[in-house]
C-alpha cells in the first residue's frame, strides 16, 4: 500500500514538474498548491489510495485542458477559459478538503 502512495505522489510530482514550465500565474500557483495539499494528505494518512487516485486523475484532466487551450491560443488563456479553469480548480480544491476531512483514513 505504501508503494501505491509513493507511485501516486511521485507521478503527481513529475506532472507538476512538467507543467511548471507554464507561466506562473494564479492557475500555475494554485496547481502547485493543490498538488502540495494532496501530497500532505497522503503523508498524513488523511487521504486513502482511492481518494488520492481520483484527485490526481481530476487534477491531470484540468492540467491537460489548460495545456490544450494554451496551445490553441498561442500560449495564453482567454478570459472565459481562465474563468472556467478557475471554477474547475475551485471544485477540485473543495474535493481535496472534503476527502482530507472525511472519516476515511489510510
């Protein structure tokens, strides 16, 4: 089970490192903060393997969407896209909080 958590955290770290080349703005900083919160939840035992996997999958989907939109727009997000990504990050942030504070423990 520890190996699973290590793999999840490491994959998230590699994903975050790969995306860190993106411009550092609100979206990039929130992405890093949320990855740190997930890693802390794994380390403390507040997140189960299933919760961690779901959070990582959702975070990855948001990151892929941002990359795709930036590719289409010459490296920038339109205000509408930025608003949509912010809403997705808000939803993911709430899920991280809920998963870390529920009764399920590792």
